[in-house]
C-alpha cells in the first residue's frame, strides 16, 4: 500500500512538473509574441504617419514617439496579465486591488499625475515637437523625445536634460516658422555715422542679393543706432533666417561687415581712456 501511494505521489509530482514546464514555456512564448507585436505595431504606426501628408516631419516624429510608448506599455501590460494567469493568479482581483490602491497612491503621486496631464496638453496643443530648439527654465537645447511624464532636451554642449512635464511653465520655441538673427556692430565715435550706416545697408543688400549666406529668407535690415557705449556707437542689424540658422547667419554677417569695414577704412573701436592731470598749485603768501 505504501508503495502504491509513493507511485501515485511520484506520478502527481511528475504531472505537476510537466504542467509547470508547460506554463513556463507558454509564458516565454507570450513574452516573445509581445515583443514581436510591439515591433510590428511600432513599425506600422511610423509608416502610417509617414504616408500622412497632413502632419509635418516634426509632428510625425513627436506622434511616433508617443504612440510607440503607449503601444509598448499596453502590450506589456496584457502580456504580464497573461503570464500571471498561466500560474493561477486571479488577474481580475489583482486589478481590482490595484484600482483601490491607485486611489491611495494618487494622493501621494500628485506630481506624477501633473506631469502626465501637462504632457498631454503639450502634445495636443503642439507647443513643441521632437527636433525643435526650445528654452525651458533657462535650459536651451534640441528636443530629443517627448513622453507623457518627461521631456528630454540636449544642449549645445552635449548634456541631456530630462525635465518633468509638470514643471514646464514657460517655453520659448525657436523652431516656429523662422528665427531672427540679431547682430550688434560697434564703430568708433570718430567715424561719420551716416556713411557707416549707408555702407552697412549696401553690404547686407549685396549679401542677400548674391546669396552669399545660406539660411537667409529676407534681406537683413539695418535698424540704426541702439546705444552710445563707452567707446563705441552700437548699430543693430536684424535678419530673418530659416529654423536653426540664426547663429550661423550672425557669424557670417559679422565676417562680411568686418571685411567691408577694412575695405572702407572704418575703424572698429577699442577701449580708450582719457586721463586728465590737474596740477594743484598752492598760493604763496
């Protein structure tokens, strides 16, 4: 009788082991299917957005990042629930408990909720997109990704800044329609200012007419004198440029103005100091 019981127990143990191996194998298969499904859906989303002419390239990249993120989390959630079901876990009860717990957690995770809500408004209002150059909280850089919780921007020095969406209050977007280059040129007080302004206007017109600088979308404007500094008269030039070309245009306009000043013998100022010596003579009695 004891031997019979041992054999029964052995058979049951073997059945349990086979069932466990089958559940593990099924779970691994479900994880693999989830990974493949994410890749297929992500690829489909990107191709669909590429074929949609209603969206700009910037908008396509932004939507692609966000939708891919949503697909990834949704598919993985379904896959995890399926794996837990394989091992006898009551997923319905687990979700119900998680729903009750999420209410309590929500009170302690208000910042996370704020991040998600702000992220949704950023996307729906199209405040900025992937590839835009923006300034947030005195941090300037190129947007690399936008999520429902955070935004990543990379600055000119290569640093990656991860900013929670909830703290984004004021955004300066430098990638809307056009940029504007601002160039301040200083000339010596001894120069004929009317002649200098006339030469500068002539030079910027030649630059635009002959397409000497890439990125200009309109002829630069010489505004005139904006400041009488300690050792120079400051003249400002404004130029509308293509997105992201303003800094390059500023450098090039300064270069051409410098060459024209050299040709016209116009002096670029340098710091000067006038020292007046007052001789103190005492009266002799």
